[in-house]
C-alpha cells in the first residue's frame, strides 16, 4: 500500500473512537505513515491469518488483547506489541528473559531480520499442546483470540480460543473452545483428583463484559487487516467484521473441546514413544469423553489423516447456545 492510500485509511481511523483496553490502532497507523519501511510493518507482512497454515513467508499469528497485540509462533506467545507515548514498543520473551525494542529500533528496517529471528527462536522448544493449538487456528478462520494461555504446568494443554460464528441463517456469536492433546492433565487429573474438565463450569468473568472485550478485539483485527493488507487468506475478515458490528455479540455458554489423539505437527515426540496412544486408551477406559458429552459439552476427538501428507480434519463444528 502506498503512502497516500495509508493516509486516507488513517483519516478513517481518526474518525472512530479508541477502544478502551484494546491496543490503539489509530496511533499505530499514524506512526506507520511517518516511518516507511518500519519493523512493525515487516512483522505484519508475516502475519498468517486464521484459517491458513504458517509458512516461511507468514510464520506469525497476531491476537489483540488488553493494551497489546500478542504475537504467536507455533501456538506459543513469544512477543507483545505495546504502545508507549503513541509509538510502538516490542517485547520478546526468550531464554528466560525479556528483550525490549523501543520505537527508535522499530522505525527503520535495519533490525528486521534480527528481531524476527529472535521471535521465531523464542518459540523453541515447541510443546505438544501449543503445536496442536496452532493446527486448530490454521484450520479455522475467524479465531479472535487466545483467551486462556497454555498452563506452564501442563504443556499438553494448548489454551482456550474464541472463534467467530456467523452466517446467513444464524446470528453472530462467539464460541469458546478448549484445545489440548489426549495426555493433558485436564482430562486425566493429577494424583487422585478428578479431571478438571469434569468440574462444574464457572463463569469467572461477567458475560457482557467478556463479549464486549471480544467484540473490540474483532474490530481491532478488522482494522489491522485493513492497515496491513494481504492478498492471502481473506476468509477471517468477514467473520471478524460480523462480530465487530453486532451489538452485543453473545458468547455461547458452554465451551467446546477439541482433543488431539496424535502427535501434532511441529512437535518432536520422544523416539518410539507410545505415550499418546496410552493416553487415548486411558480416556476410553475411564469414560471421561462420554461423561463430558453427557454433560452437554461438544467434544471433537481429532485423528491424524490416513494420508501422512494431508493435515488432520480440524474444522470446528458450530456450537449451539
């Protein structure tokens, strides 16, 4: 996009109002116009929209959250784009520490390769839960965000995602999905405790406030998609827009659950490990999946494709209110 077109787009952002608690896209747009060839634009040129797999050209996921834009690589949050004095600030978590890049370092392309390499390296080692999370995002356009991060004590749990559901025959709604592998402690419990997923579902946040926050995140994604246009993978934008323009979008009460019964792509399991199959067998013996379904939860057991060169079928079904 040339400078003049970016200035026209900038004026449209300035007519709107800043979303409370969500990254201010209008400030980023002004800074982007003033600094051609900046690192932030280079990062967004590598943004893989949900519904498309990662590639060497687009290895990053972007998810708006409170006061920042979270950057993911293979399902792990590895960096955050924040705002300081109306200019971007980037933090990258790696090697147990945090590297901070201020606006002066982001304003020119000189450090682009260094920063992007640091982001990709920060996602090693790769965990099985986060790799499966990435596979699910790659298969489903309209993912708005990761609203529960992978637990540090359970690397088999990928997280909880929010997904836009919209169509001509049903209203715009937000579905929540827990993403994990069959070996997650949330399915098997620890010691003698019952699996966490068999506990009653508690709504920790006010539903209206959570829906408003996710609507704002969807609007931020629409604005980011327009600011950093891409000719690839356009399927997410209409779903984001449906949520952003629907007041208020409803969150479907009962989250769905998708479970990987195979080693996800990107994760290197121990040589000749039978752990995954053992976990699947244990779920069958204990009847956990049956109990969850009897309790009203939609459960998808994801199987590896019979053709090793094809991806697993991970399209999420529509959830009912």
